[in-house]
């Protein structure tokens, strides 16, 4: 092996290949690749994920995908919609062996030993892999700092609060959580199936994070400085390097259903955009209630709805609302939320959607489903004042109409937009030349390119 070959950096990127986890990690790697052009990245995910995200051959020179075994039995057929718990279970049983095997293939193919592991934070076992290989481990947390802190404090919360105690008690024992109630934090910490494979994975992650060389996240320090400072005191090199929506090139997603052109025909801040990500779907009766609210209020709407609309919506709804509503199977959400006609985002409150709403200065109506969405909702409503929960936590015709009216037609909505505007400007400043996220990103580049 030549001296140049021996000194070239080769970073292994390990993914958690489910729901919305892959895009933020890939965004980080693309940014790092642009900032460190001499570094080679090997991206390890399932064949299905790699086929979805690596269609550009030009990228393969610096970021090359390698397939890992999904762990699914031959002939497996997914059951239902929503969070793929069964697939996650099969995948976790296949780790870390599936990654180790794929890494061996990448090393043999490139002729380069691995110099660093950048992984989805969930993949706690990477701490041991990095230690054995004597290289840095950089876990990446794709969500907000609030959920990272509660997962990190799992053992402490169980000791102090017990299991399945009163849901309305507030969590003053954590910095910045005086408005957060026990029922707002994700299942598996002090409620629900604390012995499930997912809960065990998250607990092990929390125990391993202090062994990381650095921990990166898709947020910015000024979004929640109290929580960020708490994490800085607990973790080495806690680096907020986002929001990527402001630091990456504008997405080149196509718009096959003409969403943006349709939005051009509507007044400023008038349209409701409805989208629940790729893993959450309201039950049939709530979809119908939401539709009834949109029709009764005559709210202009763009709805990203999977499946056949005519089978899910009230009879005649599509015809009666065709003059002010548009339903599509997929929408370019980032561009949609950044459009001037958007007035409200009806959302599941996933972290990506929250950040994209802030970027577009669009208040939120939240209907949460699982994971850290309830915690994000509480921050959106009670801490930041930039959205609200749909009445009762479920879609009803009256409750949804009330929420739409509050944001689109009252002073409350105007105040929300002003508060989101302030957060947006803090994010813009963070990614500026002298901003905190820019400095943190430079520190991350230094770690992955260091000769030590």
C-alpha cells in the first residue's frame, strides 16, 4: 500500500435505515464530503435505502453506498402502516454483524482501512467497534436536543420518578424542562414497554454516548440554550451543526403533482398544508373529521395523503373542494412550507417537520403519534409558542376548525408567526460565517481529518 493510500481518511457511515432517519445523516455526510474533499466515505445501509438515495453516480467517487443485511426473513411482507417495529426488531438482531461484514467488503474494495465511524446515535454498539479499531466514534442525533437529554437521563428519571407514575408531574429535575410533563416524553423511558428492543437500544445508547469522540445534532445552540448547555456538561464535544435546511444546497426535488404552481394562485399565509411524514397516518375517522373541518371552514388546503383519497375521504369531498383544495400522494415539503401562501402546517411534529416549519415561518397544528413527537409538541406549544395541539389530541371536526381559525384568523396566529420569525433569524445567524453551527461544523471537520 502506498504512503498516500495509507494516510487517506476513510470514514464508515452506519445508518438506522427507517422512517426519516436517513436523510439528515446523508445531508451531514454530503456537507462533510464537500468540506473535506480528500476524505472517502462509505455509506452503510440496506439495499432498499441505498437504491432510494444513491441515484447520482457522480457521488459514488466520494460517498459510496454499501449494502448491509436487513435481517428480514426471506419472503417477508410488511404488516400495516406506521412505525415498522417488526422490521426494526429483525434489523437489530442482525447488528452489529451485518455492519462488520459490509465494512470488511468496503475495506477490501477501497484498499483503505477505516479511520472513523460516524453513525446514527441509536447504534450504540459502534462504541465498541470504534474502541476495538482504535478510531474516533461520532454518533449523530437526528432529532432535537430535548429528546436526547431525556434519553440520556433515562436511568436518572427511572430512579427519581419511578415507572408508570403520575403523568401530569413536571420534570423540573432536568434543566429547561419545567413545562414538560412526564406524559410528554417518549414511551420506553418511564412509561410503556421499557423492556422492548427499542427501549433497551435507547438506554444502551445513553450509556455509551459519553464514550464518543463527539456527538453531533441537526439543531443550533440558540434554539434551546438551556438544554444544549446541559448536554454540553454531560457529553464530550456536543456539536450542534444545523439546521441543515439552512446550510445545505436547496433541494432539487421534483414537483410531479404541481404543488408549487398551485400554491402560486393563493394569498399570503392562507393555505393549510397537511402532511404526517412517512410513518404516521391518522385513523380513518380522524381523516374524515379533518376533511370535514377543511370543507366546513372553506380553508384552502394542500394535503399529502398516501393511498387512495376516494376511499378515505367523505363521499363527494374531492368534487366539492376542488376549487380550493389539492390532494397529492407526495409533496416537496421543504419548498411547500417555504412558500409565501402557507399559513399553517398540520403535522405529526417530527423534528424534521418542526425545523422545516420554522424555516418557512409557518405555525403548526399538531397531532402526535409516537416516539419524541409529544415532547416536540410540548416545546412547540408551551415553550416556544409557535403552534398548538389539536383539541383533545385527536382530529374532530369542531376541534380542528377551532385550531385552524386560531392560527389563520386571529391575533394568536399572528403572534405565533412573529415568534417563529425570531427563531428563524437565530438559525440564520447560527449558520452564518461567525455563527455557532458554523464553528461547530469546523470542529467536526477537524476531528474527521485529524492525523492523530
